[in-house]
C-alpha cells in the first residue's frame, strides 16, 4: 500500500476515535462549556497538529492562505447561508420546543443569560476555526489519497455525526434528521471551498456566518425576543 494511502487510513482512524471521544465528553461527562472547550482544543487541535508536524502532511501557509478571488466566492455564500438558517428558523419554530433546548444548554453546559454572549462569540470565531481545521484541514485534505469522493463523504459524515451527542433530545426525529442532513450537506460545501481554494479561510468565513445565525437564534431564545 502506498504511504499516502496508509497515512490517510491512519487519519481516518484517528478522526473516528477523536469524534467518539468528544461525543462521549458531550453525552456522558457533560462538563461546563469552558472545560468542554479546553478538551476540544486538545482533541481537535493539538492532536492533529502533532500528527501533521510528525508526518509533514500539510503546510500551514497553504491552509491559511487567502486571495481576493477566494473572498468573492466565500462572502456571497456566507451571506446566503446566514439567510437560509434564519429563514428556516422562522419557518420551523412552531415545530421545535425551544424551552427544552435552552434548559438543556443551561443545565448541561452551564451556559446562562449572563455568559451567553461571550460563549456565542467564542463559538462564532474560535470554535468554527477549530472545526474547520479538524474536519477539513485534517480529515478532508489528509484523506484525499483515498479518493476525492471518499474524502468528501467521510469528512462530511464525521462533521454531521459529531453533532449528534449534544443535539440528541432537542428536536423531533424528523427535524433532527433534517438538521443532520443539512450539516452533512454543509460539510460538503465547506470541503468544496477547501478543495477549490486549497485554503481553510473561505470555508471558515461561511462556517462563521452559519454560527452567527445560530447564535442569533440563541440570543432570541435566551432573551425571549419573540
């Protein structure tokens, strides 16, 4: 077996293991958000960085490069994603028990009305970059030797499945399945941006817009603005 394919299989195994570990942290330990964020930084940040440094698989300069044509591609898409999420929220809000979501977030993660804005900013700016680095920079790019379709599907399914642990119980089965499908499609869109531009930054902008929309929905829920 070629070395590149062997390394890609190792990345697949590491990615699955790290996602399972993070899922267990979410589903079983349910630590305060600050603790969970620190664990996630280690699992999704430090571990992949150590692997990439040891194997010299990717260039940091390449991953964080940015050209004007990349912005022309990413920014309109980011605005579209923001609009779609907000429209979906207002269209589906009658089918979602938002009180159970806020209760779950408050009791399980220690997120309150007082600290929600700070948590929202962290999610939008830092957490989105961390997830892009892990699911696209580490998973997608490093699994390309196994075939482009495989890299798209595997990285997107991992991205979607990762969110099962903390979304479980929030939504009806139909809306839950729809949300997971939407995240898988979103993962493919992010991977497409990475593949086209060879950079993480365009997909990070779109991911940021997605998180800003969901955080705005969170602010509406937490502060009863509707």
